[in-house]
């Protein structure tokens, strides 16, 4: 394809709204706009990626540092929109909202008698733990909701040092919203001092660690008071006992027990549903240097960036056109920079766009029957004969030519 036909417009500067290095290089190379809209060159790159999608090891072929579970594939990046839990030891990977982890009771104790204590101005776990001099792990956190489908009051209990996973709760009870003050009072609870002890007309859900956690401090359903030594089974029960809390960095992996990591990431694939624009962005993040994109051959929109340097005695453009047609005839995809621009401009644009090979047709070398070949990842260029170019029949031949000495 010819440069002018794609209407490529490269940029000399990074965009002011650059979120990541990869985004900046894609804009500068003319793959996308500053508003993240695909341009013709970007669409060409996506077409190349779609052609590879049926390969059994698609992401390995691209060399992307992905993490995955049986269904989803993620690309870790600090600006990612999805929180992912990942185990570096065994590879366990899950969206944080549904991730599991190995839960450990804070201590093993015999149940103690329940005791009501005054706790003024202790309407948060932090204030309560500080006032009573206990770790947050020894408290029970109450969260109250109303189910959207039927208006049922939902009372959730998790250990005080943990966070509720709304995704896990939604899977258990359906859609819900935060309970109103009126709904909380009607249930017999007191906001900031609530517990499941003595509740009426409530669906009680407790995290599965609660039955293993003895003598927790919980609300007394009376403002300014809490109950010490509440125990599941003796003081209250629940309709649902299940995992309803978020996994955190450092929690033990459910599979191997190693410390989990919390990462930001972007989704690249859900089963066979590929997010090709995200994959292009991941490639740009992974493959760039200080001059531009350095795409691997499999991911580049074209195999070859072909350019001519206008001469005084030889029609270099006509010779380049012949090479362009010959390479395309044998299935080598070529981006032909057919502009009558200065050599420096073309060299810069070739580096920006990131094709794996640059072929330069110049007058001086043509007089010797040669053209210049430069692999994008290498510093040095080499000369190859027109005869060797005419002998290329497959992409393998092209790769052999890339690695051969001057011929």
C-alpha cells in the first residue's frame, strides 16, 4: 500500500493529552488521533492482528506480557481500568471483584460471654478499634442494603479489616442499593452501631470467615453501644454464608498460598472475543524505543517500509515501484513511501511507524546494483543486491535476507 493512499500524518511532538508512552507513539506515528480514534494506518494494523487471531498461541506469537485465566486475558498497565488479582508464583488470575484468596482466622479462641459496652462516638471500625484497643480483625463490620427486586432488607457482616465485594454479593442476591435511614430503623438496626443480633425481617448474609472468627465486637443496635464477644451460631445465624469480600495485595493465593498482587490492567480478550484496539495499545506499550514503534513482524501493519531518495541521474522512484510490485506479488506486505520528501523526513517516519524492515532505494547504491536494508531493531544497515531482492519468494526468504551479510 502506498503512503499517500493511507494519508498518513505523523507528528513531531507527543500529544498534550498523552496518558501513556504507547498512546503517545501511536498518535505520533499516525495510527490514532489525539482523541483515540483509529486512522487508516491503525485500521491496517488491526486487520493484520485479526488475521492472526485464529493462531492457537496468539498472545505468545505477539510476545505480549499478559496474565490470564481460563476465560480472560489481561495486559498489566498502571493506567488500566480493571483491577486484577494475580499470583506471580502459580499464575492464578482473576478480576478483583470475584477473586478468591485463602482466608485465615485471626485467632482460635473459646467463645466468651457476650457483653454490652459503651462506645461513644465510635460509629466507624477505625474509631471503635482505637477506643477499645482491639485490632480491626476482632470487629464485625455491618453493611446494609435493600434488594431492588423485592425491597428486602439485606444485612451483610464481614470482618472489620475486610472490604465487601459488591460483585460477589450481587451474584448471591441480585441487584441492590444502599438502605435508607428509614429502612435501617425499621429493621431494628442503628446506623454506625448495627449488628445482626436481634434483627427482624432481614436477609442476613455473612462472609464465610465470620463463623471461624470468635468473640468479635459488633454493634448493639443502640447508638453509643457495642457488643463484645459476639459469636456466629450462638448469638445470630444467617440465611447465606459465602465469600463476599475483596481480595487484597498480600493475601494468600487460593491455589498455592503465595502472596497475591493487585494490578491495574486492560482486558485484551474474553474467550475468543478479542479487543483488538486494546491489543494494539498493548503492543505500542511493549514495543517502542526513543525513536518510535518497534513492532515485531507478526504485529506490524506491513512487513517492509520501502522508500526512495530522489536522484539526479537515476529515476529512483521507478526502481522503487518495481521492487514494490515484485514484493507484493510474492505476498510481502509493503508500505511504499512514495512522497517526494527529504530523506531525513522519511527515515524519521519509518522509525515512528515501526515496520520490521526498511528498504531504501537511493541513486548512489543503485549505480552499484544495490539497495539499503535496515532491520528496525538494529543500529546498522546493510546493502543487498537487486538480484537478491528479486529472488525473494516467501516471507522466510525475506527473513533470511534480513540476517544475511552484505550480498
